[in-house]
C-alpha cells in the first residue's frame, strides 16, 4: 500500500451503520426475527410471507430482515402490518447488530440464509433454521458450510422425512435436533380461486376434450424431471395420441429451457408436451387437466403437490420429497421409484447428470405404465383424486401448520 493510500484510508470517514427506527416493544409479546436471503418473489419467500402473516399477532411481534432485495413480497408484508428491514450492502453486520439491539428478539428463524448466525450466538438469541429441501444440490463447499453452521442452530424444522434423512446422513445434523413439519396450503385462498370463472380453456392450447391431460405445475427447472417426461412421451405416442402433458412454470436458466424445447421439437412432441410458460391462475390449469404429474429428481415438500390434492387431481409422483408421505397404497395417485435409489445416496454431480442430459431412464417404463393406466381408467382415478382434498383439510391446512410452528417456538424459547 502506498503512503498516499494509507493516509487516504486513515482519514476517510468511517461507514456508519444504518439507523433504524426503534420499534415499540410490547413486553407481553414474543419477539420473532425472521431472516431470509431476499424478499421479492419466489416460492420460499411466499412461504415465509404466509407464515409471518399467519402468526398470532396477539402473541408474536414479527420482524423480517434480509441482506438481499426487498421487492414485491416485502411490500405485501409491510401492507399487512409486518416490520420488514433491508440491510445495507456496506457494513452489513454492524447494521444488523444495531437492529438486533433495538428489536431484542427472543428468537430468530432463518430460511436458507445465514448472515446473522454469529450475531445470534454473540447476543445469545436462540435460532430455528428451516430445512426446505433435500439439499443434494449443494456443492461440497456448501455442504461443509451448512455443517459448520450447525453450531449456531438450536432446532431445525424440516419439511419432509426425506429432507430430514438427507440432512442427518449428509450434512452432519443430529436427528434429535430436527422436527419434521409438512408444508401446508392456505385453503381459503384456493377456495376463493375455485369460485372464480375459468380463465383458460383446452381449446386455447390446442387440447381436445377427449385428450387425457397431465398438468406439470413446476418451474422450468430440469431437476423437475422434464427429460424423463420426454422419454416417456416418446414411447407413449408410438401407440396412442390422446395423452398430453401441460408444463406450466417460470424458466430458471434459459439455455436449459431452450435445449429442452429443441429436444421436444426434434422428437416431434410439440403437440404432446406443451410449454406455455407461467400461468398465474393455478385453479384454471387444474380445471382443464385430468391429473397431476411431477417426476422430480429432488423435492422438499411440493406446494404444487398440495395444490393438486386440493383441486382433486390424481397424481403421479416420483419417490422424493414428501410424495411417499401423501400417496399411500395408490389411494390418491401412483408413486414410482426415483432414478438413483435411496435419497441419502444422491449428490449434486449425480443430480445434474440425470437432470441435464437426455437419456433413456430406467424408470420410464414405470412412468409410461402409470400414465396409460390413468388414461385408460379415467373415472376410477378421478374418484381417487377427490380423496386428496380430504387429506388437505385434515392434515395440511396451513393454519394448523403455523400453530405447530408456534408450539415449537415456545418450546425452544423455554429451553
């Protein structure tokens, strides 16, 4: 360093922590601080928003904090009366420390974000971390960091048994630190959607009324098994032309989506695997579909699966995430094996090889059989699909799930 630069740095003004408005602290409420990586758009952010809104406001004071972007969902949270703080890029930890001293949280809850961990330990703030997925997509460095951060976590809430098993087997988490709580569905939201007139018709997408349509409601992320669907449809169209897959979702990585569309065109499947992009009205998608299809390589607990159950669609799912927890003895769908065996044996290299490179998959015959079975026995599977809604109401009502979170929170604070 030159003398000039040393002197310049010596006398430069020090960055000051951002000043936060000191919140009014109600001593009768438990103060929760929820950290996430960003608060704009996305499935995980929506789950955080929904749960924060659903916490009992008479008992809990909620602050949501992120070192990333505060966007659409952050604005929705503020409109709902929640405190949302975006940390500055410069001197982030100093600003975070100041915020914590003002809010004085009884408990922190983190969602795939670890910025505040050392501060929680320093200030003796207990920490619950959510495990939202089977984290097989972690690199070796990410897996090591997760294991190292375990010392900052008092309790984990995992969304499925498979996610719990993976964390214990591969990420160094002690099973006794984990409580498995499923994702739920905000039932009232979907009851309202169901009452609205349909915004989509089969004819809009070139689908005949006699076709059997599988809805695949998932991001255009190849981990969701799009090449497995292509392999299955290649075999199906050799014998029949009345089965269609409607893939609805956002692109994640544009080159992957273009490669998938190119393969669909080369195989002549444009009329059988439809990719219209994102459709906000999920009720309309299920309304024109006969069944739900999600042959993912990896899941945590699929909200799209819950939605399909609410809309009474029979399902075909691969054995990942929570699929084996909701499909029991073919009651509301057909469970097929995954491509790699036990979930705990999966790693990021295997996952990407299976997902990103088209091939002839070993599970394809089972998938073809499941799809044709449903198409050949429509009435029977339509009746089975209706049982899915019963399960949603009895076991996966989001309001009930949040009450379970609250019980865990109280237990951790008492500890």
